[in-house]
């Protein structure tokens, strides 16, 4: 049993309370390798933003859970080395699907876990989430629950259609489970194709404009749970510049569409205090790598293409922290 406290990590409790009060959201960035970790930490130290490092089931398969945990421990020391006086870094399990998995992460030093029972019948979701909360809270670890289903595909999480969160369920769910934050479904979705082209309108130059998020449902949820931390998954903006850059250098990313930044800015000012961004990072890195390969075909040193990919990712995350989530300046 390793406590996250011994690794210098923090849980989400204080971080979320401050974010809800301050009208900003904490970035939750996924990582699978060293370059992504470096980009996240460099960006968050330079913008003085607290951060949630997320480990998905795909990441555990790709990079190994133990290795990722040690990387998070290293991230705390790295942040200090870069001049951060008091790193506020959470190591979070993204989309945990069983009690056993959540327990194993808690036992090896994670400071926060998500138990995603959103696909289960309501009562089973309550029972599973409650069981995880009881174990997690005994170790001062935070728990994110989920109500409502997001559409889209990301790692092992996929659903054809989305089901918006029912505001009439949220109070009961939170009081019965004791969870610390709640992921909701109001129209965001996983992956780079967040909406079908027929759901969107088109600009003159063919860019897809998605339908707006269901802010009315968010407002109702906030009324039922005043000040309670709300989480948005699948909140990449899928920047047109990156999609165009990938395609310019040989990629194919048809019908890409994300959540416009102004909508995320609006959400971040509400009780939404954790915003998950993964696809945008994938796009940034892929665009940078494709550019190098196309322009310098003789290059074969991995540092020469992973380095620029890392720098592009850092630039993207600094932009998110400063211009979209408002989390910049909230860490010493
Ligand atoms: Zn998710």
C-alpha cells in the first residue's frame, strides 16, 4: 500500500472547491508517455495551473500502470525542479470500470479515481459507486461518478448515442454514493468526431459548426447541487488548424468536429471544475510529427520528431490553461 501523499500528489478536494468558487476549471490531460508528461508539466508550471494527470484503460495497456504511477511521482519532482513551489498535481484513473481496478489504483498511489457505472441500471451505478467511495475515502482519495452517457469512442469507452444526464437524479445519486464530483452528459462526446455532419451547420469554407451544449441541463443540475463539482468529459475543440495540418501532410481526418472554445469558457465559469481534453493533444502531436516527416524525410532520430511534437503539445496546453479553462495563475 502506497499513499499518494508520500508521492507529493494531492486529491481533488481543495482544488475543486477553489475552482468552483473562482469560476475556472482544472485541466485533466491524459498521458501515455514521457513526452506527453513533459509537455503537461512544463505547460502547467509555466502557466501556474493545477493539473489532473489522467490514466485511461488504454494508457494502462499501452504503458503499464506501475510505470505510469512512477512517472506521476517523477512529475511532482520535475515540477519542483522547474521552479514550482507547491505542485498541485492529481493522479487520476479515467473511466475505472470495476471496484477491483479502482482499489488497485488507490493502493498504488493514485489520488483520485473515476468509477464509471453510467452504462449500468441506475441502482447498480449507485451501489458500485458507493462501494468505491467507501474504500477511497478511507484513504482520503477522491471519487468521480458519472450519470448520463456520452457518445463517441475513446480507448475502451464507446457508445453510439448520448443520453443526457437527468437533473432529477443528481441529488439522489450524490447523497447515496458520497462521490466528490460528478461527470455529466450535456452534449460533449469522446473522440474527434463529436457530432455527425448532419447535426452541424457549415460555414462558407466548409467548416462544421456543432450544435450548442445543453446549458439548460447544466443550469438545472447546478440548481439541484449548488457548488458541487461537475466534470465534463470529451471536451476537445478539435482545432481546424491541426486537422488541416494533418491533412496537408498526408493524413485523413474527415468530418472532424469538436466543442467550440467559447462554450468551454462558459462552462468553466460555472460549477464545471474539471474539463477532460485528450483528442486535441493527439491532433497537436500528430500534426507536428507529420510535418517533420514530410519536410525532413531523412530524419530518423525519434527525438527530432517527438521533441517538436512535445513542444506543440505544450503550446496547446498553455493556451487551454490561459485562454479556455482559466486555470492559469492558480498554483504557486
Ligand atoms: Zn471520458
